[in-house]
């Protein structure tokens, strides 16, 4: 608790630097990553983040110390080389894109590990910090690092904001962009540069192995909540910043703990929450709407049963007969009867159930949709009368009044369905 | 049966286009008059989209050239508007109808600048022309296929061009909308614009177009409706792929280089 207060009251200026750094970095990479996710190029980020390791090592070897300028430049150059190589191979060979990306990723990363081992063997005392670039350590961010990493993050955010319409065009419809004369090739290059930069700035805090997660996961999680690009980008940034700060806090409390994996843990929790609980697209909400739908179908079927009773000259049905009509669904039937009574669609006299006036009208509507659809399938699609029942049984619950109108006029207000049963209209006497 | 015209708005000279070496368009050579509603007919895979893409400079020809308004494409790009095939984009992209239509104004707007009030008004007008103004703030993923198609047409109208190239703008559009949009296109050609449309339905095509291009890997016909709408030419266009051409295509694909490339 003491740690918690100390960290989150930001009394310590070095913590302030770290937190500002991680927020900028998180927002920047989530912003780029969201576009990359929408562009279905999630793998490219992974390849780049692995591919910058040799550059980091070479930068370190040249400088002889952990100089951020050398390391960032080295990382950028090897990331750019990997990106360039993969698009060149894509254009000039028939290898598939995922094969190219997988090879580039492993070749560059393998080479990076070799260099890292050489540096370790050399016994350079500065070496200690270099391991951190694999899994990241946000706490080690210093003021001088912040200017470089934070500055680059701000640059990325600005660029994306200025080029928003160009990047949207690049993702949504690049051919159209070329047709109106925009230099789409150049815009792709700029986007790739931003992508590489966003990976590069994450190496200190998150590490090369997990940086791809910080690019893609925030956008993917935020996509569950919204269909608007502006909201999507902001939400992704918030997810990313929150996870970044929490991951950093863990590194602060447990000093040997790398930041990257914890940031990814928190991001994954947010992604899981989104996946489960987001309205409309979340699993839970889809489950609930399915339950509601099933309830409605049961209710509709019960109304139809009562209606068919009337067609067979029974003014209503005993409740036992209704239970029997839906075997093993007694609970649902009880529930439907309760709901229908509440909506005044049925009246219950002891255990005898009858349709009310509005109930009759609703029942007629459902039967009408069912029979109209059967007739449509039969007449327009030449489907035999004994094959039309099943789809009609499903569609009767979802056909809209507009569709009903359309069916009526197409079929010219028919009287009988393919089974020679009456198609009931609201004004028909019962 | 190829009718050439004087001072054409579009001239295609001996154009050959290949994908990965296999040619899909052979020596297309035609010229088109301005102010006409022009239909491109041909079976699936005939190279209709490829022809339009070659005109728009989206695929590089392996031979021949295209001239528009007697100039190169670069010089007259702002006067040309392109409607890609609906399936060529991912409609799950998070954007509103208005966002997409506004892309039609980007060409004149140029890089960096953001669309403002003027662009918004222009886009709303275009949406109104295709009867979609009520949907301006809808997400494009929520639209039906026919509505998405109309959004694409509105986007191209917002470009305010002189020559329109539309790739299957009527695929998945219902009859009433098709009629309404054809009337709109006819108004545009009456006002001097030229509209070239890839169309899949010969029967409705006959009613609307003034001029036809018939394509099946090579150019079968190009000319006014009266001269090219013959059973013989239609049979040549739709009567199966040309066996010889596809065989040669296969032959070329197996080579290490493209012998047609200049
Ligand atoms: N990007 C591409 N790469 C390789 N082949 C392609 C590509 N696009 C189209 N093709 C092939 O070129 C031929 C013509 O395609 P297209 O112009 O789309 O025909 P259409 O629009 O008339 O249906 C088809 O056989 C198609 O498979
Ligand atoms: Mg096509």
C-alpha cells in the first residue's frame, strides 16, 4: 500500500518521467497499431519488433555503451531493412506473405541473439542493461531517454493526426487513393516508418519480444466497443496507457520484474473483458440477445398453437395440452404463458387458455408471415411445398413489416399457402 | 466490329495487360466519343475490371498506352472519377457513410488539408442524388450491398469529374434503384459528361447505354448500340473463353520471363 501511494502520488520525479514516457509510448504505438490492425497487417509489427534486435546490438557495439541515440538509430535501421526486404520479396518473388514475414523475423532475431551473446562474452561492464531490451524495463527510463523516446512518440502521434485522411485511404481503399492521384506508395512508406519508430521507442520499456502485442492488442480490444474510427483510436490509446502504467508499477514494486510481460498481461485482461462484456459484439451480449430471441420464438410458437386451435374450432386450449405440445419445455411454456398474459395477448380462466383480441391479431401476423414465406419459396424459387416449412419456421420471427408488405405485393395478396391453408389477414373473422 | 471516333475522349492504343506474366487483355485498341453512356459487357474474368484499372493507371500495361482528353492520365486526373468494384474493399472498416463520400473531395483538397464545410456540403449533395442523404452518419458496415454501392457512386459524384469509370456499380442493387441511378447517369451525359459502366445484365443494358464495348480477353466490339448489339457479337463475347488465348496465356506463364513486355 505504501508503494502504491508512493508510486501513484508521483512524488518521485523519476517516476513521473517513467509514467509520462510509458503513456506517450503506449498511446503512440496503439495509434499506429490500430491502423495496422485494420489493415490486417498485424504480423508485420511482430516481424519488425524482432528484427530490430541486431540493430540495437550493433548500436551498442559502435557506441561501446548504452547510448540511446546509437541504439535508437541502429534499431531503426535494422527495422527499416527488414520492412524493405519483406516488401521487396513480396513484390519480386512468389513466396506468400506470411512465409516471408516468418523468415525475416527469425533470421533477424537469430542474428540479434548471436550479437547479444558476443557482447555478453566481451565482458563490457556496460552490458548489464542490454538484456532489458528483450523483455523491457520501464523503470530504467531516465530523463535523457525520455526526450528521445517521448519525443519520437509525440512525433508519431502528430504525424498520424496530420495524415489521418491519407492513412484511412491507405487502409480502406488504396486503389482509389491512387486513382485520385495521391502518392499511395509514399504514404505506405511513411506509415511503415511510423510503425518502425513506434516499435523502436518501445524497446526500453517493453522489449523487442512483446512490442508487437502493444501495437495490435489495444486496437483489437477497442474494436469490440466501437464502430467509429475516432473513438477506436482514443480507446486503444487509453487501454494501452493504462496497461503501460500498471505494468510499470509492477516493475517498480518488484525490482527484478521486467515490464513488458506485465504490460501484456494487463492488456490481455482488458482484451478479455472487451471480448466478453462489450455491448453488441461481446460474447455475453450476444448470448443474451440469443436468449431473448429464443424466448420470443417460443412465445410465437405458443401463439400459433392457440391460433391453430381456433382454426380447428377450439376457442382455446387447456394448459396441459399446451405443455404436451412442447415436450421437455414445461418451464419455458410456463414463462411464455406468464409473459403473454402480462402483455394481454391471452386470457387464462382456471387452466383454460384463450387468445385475446390483440393476441389473435399477433397470432395471425405470425401465421401470415410463415405462410407468405412458404408461398414465396414455392412460387419464386420453385421449392417443393413439403420443403418450405423449416425456413419459414425460422423466418416468421424476424421478417419486418416492410418485408411483409413486399411479400404481399409480390405475391399479389394471396389467399392460400402451398399447403392450401388460409393466409390470415387482420380483418378476417375468427 | 470496332468503330473509331474523331477527337475521342478516351483512346486506348494496342493495350496488353498481364498479371504475373499471363496476359488477360490482348491488344485492345479503341476510341470513345464524349457525352455518351458507355457500357462494358463481357463474361466473368473477361478483363473488364482490368481494362478500367489500366485506364486509371492502377495496373501497368505490358504494351500499348491510354490517352484521355488527348493527354496523359497525369495531366487530367482531376477530371476523371473511378468507382471500384464493391468487393474490392473491406466494408467493416470503421467509417461513416459521409466519411467515405468525402473521399471524393480529397483529390481537389490535396494532401494534409482536412475536408471542411464546403466539402461536407458537396458530399451531402452527392448523397442526396443517390437517395442516401438519410444515411450520412450510418456506419458503412451496417449498409446493405446495394446501399454500399450507392455510397461509392455518391463518392464519385462528389469528385465532380468529366469522365466517370464505374466498375459494376449495379451489382446487388435492386431494380428501382438501378432505374433511378441510370436516369441520373443519363442526365449527366446529357449535360456533356461521359460515363463508362461495367455492367453484367445485357437485358437492362440495351435500354440504357448508347455505346458498347464488348470484351472477352480481347476486344470483340466497340461501337454505337445499333451496330454492335447483334446476336453474332454477343455470342462471340459470351460464348465461352477463347480457347487459344487462354492456352497461350498458360504457355507464357510457364516461361521465366514475359515475352510481351516491352
Ligand atoms: N491481381 C491479380 N492477379 C492475378 N490475376 C488477376 C488479378 N486480377 C485479376 N486477375 C485475373 O485476370 C482475369 C481478368 O480479371 P478481371 O479483369 O477482374 O475480369 P472481370 O472484371 O471481367 O470479371 C481473371 O482471370 C482474373 O483471375
Ligand atoms: Mg470485375
